[in-house]
C-alpha cells in the first residue's frame, strides 16, 4: 500500500538532555517541593494540571521529549486510511528519538476522543528505555497498557485511536503547551502522586541546591514538631529556630 499523501512531521532542532548526575540528585525531590522551589525562584507556571497517575506510588524523573497534536484539516489527513497515515506522522517519529531515561510529554488539549498512545506504541517506548509518559489527554488499550509497567500521567482513557477525532500528531521535539504549561525538549519532568511538574533544564542545578537545603531544615523542623515544638518557631523557621537548626546541622556532620 503506498504512503498516504500526508505532510512530513515537523521536528524541532537539536536539544540537550540533562546529565545523569543532575537527574540522580533530582530523584529525591518531590513534585510538591519542585513546584514550591520554582515558584520562589520566580518560575510560577510549572504544574501540569489535569493528568494524574495511573499507578499510585509511582515517581519518575527524566529528560523530556515532546509530541504535539494539532487540529486536523481534511487536506492533510482524513478518511479511510487515516489510522494508517499515523505511521508517517510525528507519533511514530518521536518514538525513534527515545533514549533511556526519557519522559514523553504530549500536548493534546484534554481531548477525550483522541487516544494519543496505545498498547503497541507504549510497548515500543518502554523497550527503548523510556521511563514515563505525561499527556494532557487520553490513551487507549488501558487493560493491556496497565500491564506494560510504564508510569503514566493521563486525563483518562478512550477507545479511539490517535487521529480518529479532531486532532492529528503534527510535530515532535518542539515547544509544546501541556495543560497551558510551556514545555521545551530537554526540560526535566518530576511526576509523582501529587502530579507532574516541569523543571526548566537551565535552572535545575540551582533548584537542586536550594531544594537540598530546604529539605534539610524541613527534616529538622519535622523532628522538633514531633517532639512537641511550637509550629510558629519551627515551620517555617523563626530566627530562634534557625539558630537551633544551624547548631543541629553542625552536629549532624561527620
């Protein structure tokens, strides 16, 4: 069967993934902490509202690759060969770019009639080393998908294939708006039971430094409040509480 007359998928320019050491440091950071720290750094729109985990207790940290769905137009892909045409679209192309540790992030406008991915493509994603998928839309084949053991953050499930309704997979590894959050290829995704948060790659090292200090004093505050300490003194730290914290931190060092 000849290839349908569809336009070649749009691909973004090359991008840089975060290094493994940085991702390892971020592995201990929760999405809630990441969201709070980025807000304090002046980066406020990072939480991808809508998608929730399909596997409670799961957590992923990885470099982002992106897939962008766009509205269909009949002269581009439509009709009886439409599902076959997906093979020549960004949906197939993005999967060939997956490297171990990647998180596929998909812009799909929350459309419940578009099954962005299904069993076969998620199987291939996992085989290439992908660690998780965040989509502000829906997936299909869920009874089989849940057996593949790939953490998903999605708005829900649908019986439809990717281009069956009003969207078509148009571009990959380009900037996307996932639930109105700007996501760039090479950014970092932290997702857990609280949701999915995008960490801009260029600010991630600074965020890690501030986060480790934040979690350090929170451990001290938690200990003090478990012992009956005053909330106003230990969370957040008052001047007196910070002096105690500094002394406690000195005592913790080898």
